[in-house]
């Protein structure tokens, strides 16, 4: 299962016939933006209809395109998939499907880490795409999904090869949590559990 193309299909079905698919989205890198502490890479800022949203990735791209560019597209490269997620993030924000569009202020990082510890409890966790330094000190990180009670995924993990198959394999068997503003659009469209308590709208 390709989780990104599935989410794109859901967005297409939601806005079909509205004319919104012809709307222009601008994607730029924002080097000055302080990103979510669990992510690494460049911050892509997608702007549409006066709203903006973020997606953090190690495979950045800049573009000016239509929302409909991704409808039916193969999305075979990581930059294309990152762009699609950035577009879904701003589109779901614009259509009020998602309220988390941007990372929290750094002053909330400590409280966020404490809240994540509480959310996970004593369960072991398998990180997908998460900056290793961000989980230093958690003590219950495992090296394979088979060992985990919780699978945690950020944006760069979401666009990676096999991410959809991994999540489909363990759906209903393990807790799967999509973290950070980067995963908000896909979460809203597919009904996944999304966790970003201090993210901004």
C-alpha cells in the first residue's frame, strides 16, 4: 500500500468538482524556521489560499504548481512525495480538515517530550524517520517493529519506501502514531492517529 498516493486519492475525492484543484500552491524552503524537534532536514513551506503549512524532509524541493498536479501522478521520487505531503498539509488546513499546520515554538519542546513520554507510557517504540537525538534518554527505543508496542512516524519516514506496507502490516496489532505537523495532512485524510499537541494552526 502506498500511503501517500492513497491520501492523495482521498483529497481528490473530497475536492472533486470544486475548482480547488486548479488552485496554485507555492512550495519554498524556509531555512530560518525552527522545525519540530523529532524531525530533521529542510522545512518546506507550502502556501495556498492565504494559508501556509510545513513539511520537513531530507529531500526538499521548490515549486509553484496546482493542487491537481498530484492527482493520478506516480509520485515515484522522494522530492515528489515530499511536495505532495506539503500540498496535502496546506490543503487540509485550508479546508479545515486539519488544525496543525506548523511546528510549536522551541519553548514547548521540553513539555512536548514529557507529554510524549506520558503518551507512550512504558511501551517500547520503533521510530520511523525520527531524528535519533530527539529520542535520547527515552530508554525504550527498539530496533525492529516486531519488538515495539508503538510505532512512531514523522514526515520523512512517511514518504520513505515501504512505509505504507509497514503501517498496514501492523495496523490493529500495534499502536501507530504519526507525529509532527508534517504528518497532519495524511493523518486527517486517512483517519490515522496524529500526535502534535503544541503544533500551531
